[in-house]
């Protein structure tokens, strides 16, 4: 009798362990499936967030809010201070100026200094968002993308039913201007090799290599602030620029030192910020991007010249529309860098 009971107990324990293994396996499969969907499906914001601040170049106070938008809409700016609340879509065709910042426009409506906000959306994988502001210029805040990243994380990121699109560079494409150079080279993921050299003791021959992932963007690029040289401030202000610039929203350098009391956030903060600017400009392509980006002393003008080349030459790249039935192994890119933890369901 005792032997039979022991056999029954052993069988019960075996079946219980088997059931537990099955449950764990199903949970793992479910998690992997959700993770896979997180990558393939478009993303928007989980709610609305607002922030106010000074425009770097205009010096004007601006109130800005951003929130969810329908799948396929992209990033759309809306000017609440103008009659009819005109809108400007963030895309390469909307760029109207790129001298000291990226300026978007449509039928006379302009939105300037969009690159830090766009970099935050792109870095965290937000495909669709509505951005409402009551002035022309996006507030500079602390001069980096970090405040926008923090607001996006509070709002949350939500998966949408529609699948994403991918821009895949199919052959090397480059633009240059003297010793300035910007190129995109075919690759299975997104990486950036950036070099700056301003012939200054603190900003001379800095190099930074970045392989994209949302966590890497948040840690390595988002905190890097815009910067400028004290000797240039007077002339720039006479030309209507940096009217809102200060040590609170930019790193300022004199002939030998950093004037900001807190110093630098990274020893190579200058080249990291240039890499951040590249992310903000590439965001105009929309969706995912796979390419190795090589930048040598580049700026907004070269970035947008190359994107115009991409748009106008179909042999440079292809636009892939991901379908619901696509499998990870069949796609021409590496999904891992585009994964995002803590994503809300559709």
C-alpha cells in the first residue's frame, strides 16, 4: 500500500513538474512573441506631456506638448499660435533651412530647432506623434535630448496595430564639402562613426562610434548638450541667432576652457552631441533605418543634402514595408537594436 502511494506521489510530482515546464515555455514564447511584435509594429506615445522653455535662436518663450498620433502619420508639428493650427510633417521634403539648426516648413509655416526632439523620438523608436507648440522654435531646454527622453518615458510608448517600414541603404551614398564628409553605407543595423575637429584645444580630433539601441541612445547620446565658442557669440547675436543661449542650455567654450560651472557631462561631449544631431536629422526618414553612417566634420547642411540624394535616387536605398506575416529571420536587418522594454500593448 505504501509503495503504491509513493508511486502515485511520484507520478503526481512528475506531472506537476511537467506542467510547470510547459507553463514556463508558453510564457517565454509569449514574451518573445510580444517582443517581436514590439519591433515590427509602429509605436506612438501612451499619453500627453507638456513642457515650456526658451528658443535657442529666437529667445522667445514657447510652450510645447506632444502626444499620441494615428499609425502612419509620422511626427507632425502643429502651430497653435497661428490661424487654423497649420501643420508641418517631419520629412526630408519639409526641410527649408539647415544653417545652424534644422528648420521645417510648409506653405509659410515654420518650425525650427527640431533636431533634439526628433532625436529623442527616433532614439526611443517612436514612429508617430503629434507635437503642438505656440511658437516657431522648439524650446532648447538644457541643450540636449535628455529632457525630452524623460518626458517620453513618463508618457509611455504604445505599440500600434500597423507594421513599420524600413529604409535600407543598398549602396554607398556620400556628400562632401571640402574636408567635410557625410556617408551612408549598407549595413544590417544602424551605427554612426562621427569625427569633429574645430582646431581648438578642447574640441580637436574627437571621435565617437555608436551602435544604435534605445538603451545606448538614452545613456550615451541623449545627455550630450549643444555647444558654442564664446568668440562667436557676439556675431551670431548680431545675425539674429542664439538670442536665448546661456550656460543653462549650452556648453560655452572660451580659448582654453569650458565656462559652465558643472563642466562637461562626458569628456567627449562635443562629438557625442554631433552624433545626436545626426540622429535627429536621420529621424526625418521615418520608420527604421539600417546603415553605417560615417561623418567627418559634418553638419545639418550635409545631412540634409544626403537625404535629398536618398529621396531622389531610388538606386541608393529601398523602402521596405514590413508585413504582419514576416518572420525575423527573413528580414534584411538585425532586430535586436530596435527592441524596447516596457512597451504598452496596442
